[in-house]
């Protein structure tokens, strides 16, 4: 090749937009993981907590005496 460069010494061209977007996606994923640890519960935990709250509400309602009415405002 003229100029003293050969195919073995030249690097492969890269798409800078693709690299920039991938880096942004990776940063967003890392931030989302940090937020999930700080603020969130896994979906299974949320479902379990909701089911437990519903079960407790049913048990509470089952303990009411007959004839008891909701208090008026």
C-alpha cells in the first residue's frame, strides 16, 4: 500500500453514533438498577405484599359482629 500502511496495521472503522447510543443505554441501565435497589421491590414481593394485605382485610371484615354498621360521616 502506498504511504507505508498495510491492511494489518489499520484499525477497523467504528460507528461513533452506535458507540454513543450503547454507552447511553448502559448508563441508563446502571442508573435504573441503582434506583431499583434504593426505591423498589421486586414484582414478586409486591404481589406477595398485596395478597397478604387483602387476606388481612378479609380476616378483619370476617371478625365484625352482625348488625355493626359503618360509622356515618
